[in-house]
């Protein structure tokens, strides 16, 4: 039953990603892949909150699995980010590509740390 619920949550995450991605792309027409970046920032911040919550025993393991493995697994899109990095470099958009690479590595780490911090303060 847990596996089925994780699959359902993953599907919900993927649909949420699609809706958010489409919405952002409608008004963002620049080389920087903002929609993927925003999605991954949200996902890593939420993952940090979830990791802090499980570490401080404020949520159950099953809830954590449904949210992180299921929903956030379907919502976040690291493989798309990597593909966009390679595409920017191949298109010789070196400055945007380098900015995107750095931002995609640094900002999510900060977001996870902020998520942990939010949970620790809320305790």
C-alpha cells in the first residue's frame, strides 16, 4: 500500500511541476531556465523542512516517505536542470550556463539548510 501511495504522490508532484513550469514559461522568455530553477529551489527548501521534521521526530516516517520520495521526487527535476546546463553550453551561452550551474548547486544547498533552520526555530 505504501508503494502505491508513493506513486500517487509522485504523480501529484509531477502534475504540480508541469503546471508551475508551464505558468512560468508563459511569461519568462530568456535564456536562463527560470522555471526549472524555481521548481528545484522550492523542492529543496521543502526537502530541508521535511528532513528537519523527521530528524526532530515531528512527522512519521511514512509521511516523510510520501512527501519526499513521492511528491518531491515527482516535483523536482534535477535531470532537466542538467540537460538545460548542457544545452546552454552547447549553444555557446557560456555566461548564462555558468551562472545556472553555480546557482543550481549553491542555492539548493542553502534552501535545504534554511528548511532545517525553519524547523529548528519552530520547535
